[in-house]
C-alpha cells in the first residue's frame, strides 16, 4: 500500500516504469487478502470446511496473483532492456501501449488459470489422488502436464527472458561507461550514454527485486515439478514450506524499494512523516531523487 500511495502522491514516481511496480504491488496485496488468510485458516483448523467451489476459487486466485507478479516483472525487465539497449525504440512506446501490454499479460494469466481449473484439466489422470487429498483439505495439485505448462508460462520462460534482458543491460551499461571516458566521443554522444547509464541504474533496483523473486519462488517450482515426476510422493510439510516461502516474497518487495531506491526511500519518509513539500512546478523530488 505504501508503494501504491507513493506513486500516486509524488509526480517524480509517475513514470512508465513504476506502472509495472504498482501492478506487482496490487498482485501482492490481492494475494494477502484473497489467498493467505484461507491458507492460514486451513493450517489452523487442520482441514478445509468451506466447500469445493470456494476452494477452487481460492486456488485460482493463488495461481493468478502469483503468476501475475512474475509476468509483470518479466514485462518490466523487457521495458528496462528497451530503455537501456534500444533507446530509440523505447521513445516510441506510449502510455497506451504500456497499458495494453499489462492488460494482455494479466488476461493471458487469468484465462489460463480459470480455464484449466474450472474445467479440471489440471487433474486429468490423477483424479483418485486429488479426491483423496481433497477430503477435508484444499490442495492445489497439478498433473505433470499442467505443472510443466504453468511453471514454464509463469516462471521458467520469464526467468530466462529476464536473465537475458539484465545481462544485456549490464553489458550495455559497461560499454557506455567506457565510451563516456573515451576522449574521441562527442559531447552529444556522451550525454546519450549518460542518460542510458541512468536508466541502467534504475534497472539495478528492479533487478534486485527480480532476483529476490527468483530465489523465493525457485524452491516452489522445483518441488512442483519434482513432486509430479515422482508420483506426488514428496512430503506435504515440504510443499507447505516452499509455498509460504514464495508468499513471503510479497512482503519483502517494499523493503527492497526502500533500501535500494532513493526515490522510494524519500517518498516513504514523506508519507510516514505526513509532510509533503511541493516545489514551484508541483514535483516533490529533484532529478537526483532527493527531496527538494
């Protein structure tokens, strides 16, 4: 909520890059409201007493909101890649195009999870196992085909895309840094390279956020695939632990923004102190990200 409030309140944060950050924050909040309380309820009561259809809805929300975070972070990595490595193409992107990309990403995730779960495609071949596990419980069990499909759609493929984008950003930023110190480069080119390096610096914070997401969710997807391959014989305690480790990532993100982003740190401090000093042009922060 602090992330959303900061972007809404301070004009310096109202940029294309932070639209993706706000969507990730909304997915985290939705996960905390519509999924985590019911997972805690199930653990606290050692069972599920809310009915099959409500269980199905909770499982759908679980898949959608977790997948939405990964999908939007992947879009964010591509956006930073274009800003640093393809600046001329990046200038052609509009707010409308950004909204279309975000909407398309969320729509694909929503349709995929709802179609698979409500048509029970995810339990084909393991109906007896699911019937046994669902007796007094609400597990999200995927057959091997569904596990491979959803893990590829929401984790493995986006992870490869993000690794490629940030590797290219790293290479490009280093090349521009060397060019800035090259005496044969014109002043105009140096200004272009400097602007690109500024974009790369902004990408660093988001790269840390993405890296943490990868570390928190990697055990879950390894267990998801491994358990399906081994005939669902892995410990239920292990599955619960890796699931909550993934949920924990939603809590970590705002702290990462505060620690690694000067703009968010200043915005959070202003929100906590209930002080908002406006400059003559209506902005709160200077170009360096420090309060005016």
